């Protein structure tokens, strides 16, 4: 699963979050049996597999922005999306130069998921602090490393 979003941790639950009003945030997670008291089901049927809780800023244990990257065929790419078994990669600046792309070129590379998984060397998340929140997670978190396969 690609995590390119804002994340927060509250009572050990770590998932996407956003501000719903000044000083109040919504933490959304996948429905599980062992969630702390206070998580609610959505009324919307499209969100039936998710639950949420609204919490104050000061109750958030840690918050950060994450972007997922990978090393593929000697280049560094932003792992933009996986959709219908298709992986969408966006080359970083140095990789664009190696490929002969203009720095403002928005070309993406699309490849089948199975091929990507067998050919990708490393996959990692880069986590950056969000101003005004505690940040107590690793800045770099590897999902796959060349010699360690899936972590």
C-alpha cells in the first residue's frame, strides 16, 4: 500500500488524518475489532470498511507527511499510485536528466504491478514533520530493500 498523505498517531492507531475545523482533526483507519473506544462507523456505505475519530490537536501523539519513493532501473522515482495492477512512477529530477526529460516534463512511467515488484530494488517512505505537531517516527522507513526483500 502506498502512503502519500498526512498521517497521525493517536492511542497507538496510525493512519490518515486531516483538519475538520480549527484545532480539531479526523483520524480515519480501516475497520478493526481492537480499536480504542471512541472510533465510529461512517454512515456512508462507500466508507463501510473504515472508521474514524475526531480528536483535538493536543491529543495527537505524532504527525507527519509521507511520500513513497523507489529505486527502479538505476533511477529514483516517486511512487505515485497503484491502480488496476498498474504502477505509476514519476521520475525525480536527477532521474529525469538521466532519461533525457526536461525538468518540467510531467511524463509518468506505467508498468504492470508484477513486473514492478520483481524489478524494483528499494521502496521507502520519506516522512517529514508537520509544523506544530510532535514527530517521533523514523524519517526514512524501508518497505522493501534490495537484499532484504519485503521488510
